[in-house]
């Protein structure tokens, strides 16, 4: 929704939101969440990055250390 209104500012936010029965407070909360994620989303992102790091195999994590024969 925020992308639609960003790409078509001439439409005006309030009329579009009213037509879609979306409270303006919900729209502004979505906008805020784009720049300031809530604590839960920040924790999820951190846990996801930890999970990705821990599932990387030792061969993948040390591949950059392999020596190439000269």
C-alpha cells in the first residue's frame, strides 16, 4: 500500500485509504515500521542472521582460505 501511494502521489493518501476502508492511523503505522521496525522484527532479523551463520558448513565458511596451487 505504501508503495502505491509513493508511486502515485497525485491520488492522495486519504481518499485511497478511505476507499479501501483502511484507517489512516494504520497507514502511518506501516510507514513508521518501514524505517523503525518494532522490537519483535529486530529480534527476528537477528535470530535469522544467526541461524544462517550457524547452518553454514565448515567447508563453505573456510572456502575463502583455500590455497590455489601456483
